[in-house]
């Protein structure tokens, strides 16, 4: 399943000297609006250097959004991730990141789990 999102707005909050929060405001290919939030780790200059999310199914999206700019269009292929992280009811336990990595390593590899659309900004020929 490939989903397409356009990043419309980013909000950042500082929670402590080393922790922050980023909220990404998106619109998908169907015109539906969505927000995704992640916890950030801040460097000594209080700049976000990495991000994570409590919702493990959003991990590939939050990682891609963290490296994106406003108005970027992001295409993400969720099939491989969905085979590892199944939707469960709220009473079930969430696997740890280490468990997810181990389980994903045991699955067949699919190329291109995260694709970011880019616009070519040059007219030079590629050799």
C-alpha cells in the first residue's frame, strides 16, 4: 500500500533541554487532513537531531517527515511494515523496537519502503 502525503505545516515544542516534540500537518492523496506527532532528541543548540514515535505503525512516516521540508510530497510504501506490525486491539502489547527489527530481518526484503518525491531543478543532462 503506497500512501502519498504533502507536508503543510510543522510545529516544534521544547519540553526540556534535551527533549522536544514535533507535530506534522499533512494532507493525503484523497484530500484528508492528518497530524502526526513525534518525540525529538535535541542537541546542545536545542535543535532536533532525531525523532521517534509511540505509535510503531507511524515509524516510517515520522522518519521521512523529519527529513522533509514544507510542501514536500512524500510517497511511502507500507506493505512490508504492515506485515510486521499488525493492527491489534488496545489491550495487546506493543513490540519493542528491537523485536520489530528482528522480525523485519526475518521477512523478505522489499526495496523502496520509503520514497520521497523530488522535483528536478536542473536542465543539465545526466551522464
